[in-house]
């Protein structure tokens, strides 16, 4: 009888981690969520699967710190997972300018610690590293697996280091270690300190009178936005290959932040210029990535992956979710918007 697979996920409480956990549980994996202990538990995104799967022991939560090798090694030795998804990170580009050392420690060295532990204690375990389009930085678009890295933030630098660490363990030690170079991907579970979620969430608050304006920085920068659900599916597909490799996941279409704002406000037939202020110095960065646009032709050919959501779908999904947080349906929100 074939034994069901088991997987470790660092960062399971995050956007991608929560969607990936749901996907793996539906595929009958036993999922081990590795989370950092904090005084206030941040498990809102995974509360539903905890309620459904923890009692039947399909989901197990463990407290670790990715800066502590022993806590990682002890769990690998005890459970010997089939797959290890490293999604934990200091994930906000803007904040990384103020926490550069911590960003490098968590994003770069943790990857090394995990891979060394896999190599020494459970070499058959497959490893996935969450890489980022921010590694490309100012390189000319479209960017693919062969594009030169030129990061413009401590976050981007940290992800480049982790990318090469993963590649090193694959080439030098024969570990199944793959990098997923994911372009921007959003969802209703995106953190409020990310610009896309800030826009949809703040608009919902404007409708109920809790906010008057959405303050943004430079809205001319362009990003290749997809839905997290599409991207975690691609991540899993990378890990099912016979040979480890690196793959870009992207929609291949990019839009400016201004385009995103327009699309969200258009859903409610509102003039965005009445509610949005731009070029706020508090949101401008020391160096900015101007233009990201991914070429995911390799993933589409080898993995047979392609996104199901376009940007209009994504904007609608995020806005409806944030409206629901404040007790509004889309139709109700449209009626309120007519009075503004």
C-alpha cells in the first residue's frame, strides 16, 4: 500500500503557506506547519484547516525558529518529510530597507540551515525555495530564468543569496532543490502592508466612513500580478518533477499600480482621483524596481502550468473579500458608492 506523502511548510500562516497547505491537504498529504512562536498567534489564515484537519492528525503545527538549526533538524529527524517548502521570509520589500540584517539572516541563512540539515539527516527530501522577481531588480523585462539578477533592496539581495544556496546544494550535493521565481501574486489573504491589499481594504473602509483617502507613493511602477492560488499550484507542480530545476511563474502581463487602482475603483464605478493621493514621501523607497514582467514559458512548457486568474478576476476577488469584512455585498457597496 502506497504511503501518503508528508510535507513541511515554513511560513504556513502566510498568504502562500495557507493556500499551499489547503492544496496539499486536498491531495491527502500530511502537512506539518512550521511557525514562529509569538505572543499573539497569527493563525487566522489557517484556522479553518486547523479546525478541519488537526484532530484527524492530517495537519500538525510545530513551533520553530528558522534562525535556530537544532529546531529544524530535530523535526526533520523525527518526521522525515517527503517535501520541504521554505516559504518563511521577511517578505516586505519596503520594510527590508530598515531591517536589512534581519532580512538577510532570515531569508538567506535559514535556507542554508534547512538544506544542510536535509543533506546530513534526510537527503531524499525534496526542497522548494520561494524565490522572488525582486531578484531581477533593474534588469530589463521580460525576465526569465536566464535574466541577470540586479536586486534593488536588501530583500532582493537576500533572495538572490537563497537562490544560489539552493542551486549550490542541488549541483554540489545532489539534493532535489528547486527555486520558484514567483512574480507578484496577491489574494484576499495578502497582508495589509502590501499596496494591492491596502487599496482594496481602504476602499471598503471609505465606503463605511472609516477612511477618507488612500495615501500611496509612486504609482507608475509596473508589476506582473497573479493570484496566489495559481502560484501555489505551480509550486507543487515543480516538486512533482523527476529532476529539480528553477522556474519562473508569471502571467506575462504587467500593469502599473495606477492601473490596479483604476480597475478596483471601476468595479464600483468610482472616480479614483477623488479618493487617492500619490507620491507620499513615506512610501517612496531609496531605490525602486521600475518594471517587472515575467516570461514563464519554461514553466508552461515543462510543468504544463498556466494561470487561471487574470488581473480583473484578482481585483474583484480581493475587493469582495474586504467588503465582506465590513458586512457588505458587492451590490450593497455599489449603492453606497453612488452616494459618494
